[in-house]
C-alpha cells in the first residue's frame, strides 16, 4: 500500500464504474435504525459515495480510507469528515461511533482481524456494525474476484475473498455480540450489534 495504490489511480472515476451505492445505502438504512444523533463511520469508504446518503440523516458522518486519491474525492462532498488513515489504527477514542459500515472493503484490508478489533474499540457498546461483501459464488462476484486478483498481483497486497461460508465463519468468530446475518442474491450482508 505504501508504494502503488490502485485506488489513487481510479479515484477520479471510481463512482462512475462502481454502481450500487444507493442500493447499499437503502439496505443499510433499513437494517440500522439510523438516528439523527448518530455518529457514523464508513470504513474503507473511499470517495464517500455511500456516506453521502447519510448527510442530513445523522449528526456526524466520517469516511476513513487509506487512499489519498479517494480521500481527495471524498473531500469534494460537503457534510462528510474525510480522513486518510489506516483501518488497523483508527484515530478515534473508544466507543465513539454509533454505527460503522464496511462496504466492499473488508477483503482489501491486510489484517481483517486487527481491523475488526479496531472497529470493536471505536464502536459504542450498543452500536451496530454492517459489513457488505460481494458474493464470489455468483457470476458478478466471480468477475469481481477475477479483477480483484489481477489488482492484487499489481497492488502487492494480500487479498482475502470471502465465500459465503468463510465470511460467516469469520464473523461468527468475532469476539462480540452477534445480532443477525442476512444474505441477498448479489452480496453477503452481515450485521451485528
């Protein structure tokens, strides 16, 4: 990540080539009980394409991403705190956020377990975490996986593609309170809180 960052290069047109932000937001909103007083973190949120839907629906919206290019795009959106940081070392006090979302980003984090520990640290005790990952068992998921593997070979990173089973096992082994898992046809959607 220190040398070549693919997301820095694609950041100016990322929102145009990756659809589904509104659909992801709608599902998150439906399952998260967003309140006007909430502080929301979009971890690995890139350009803020999903976080932007929370504007005027929550007190504070923050995007954290490790791509300088994506954060530059995020800063173009008013009403979002855009922070360049590593997901394994979040610059927030314990129990700061009411809701945390990780949409199509968990598989990019080098050490997912460390990230989840950090998420648990900055999430309020009664807070909620939503993880959305593509389903590699579906056709669109296989295409994404193919391109992600190419990206991995160029990006020089460890990439963890989660099958339905490995995502469930990973989430169930998170040392925290589980609320429920649910799946849609295109994506794995996992919430706990």
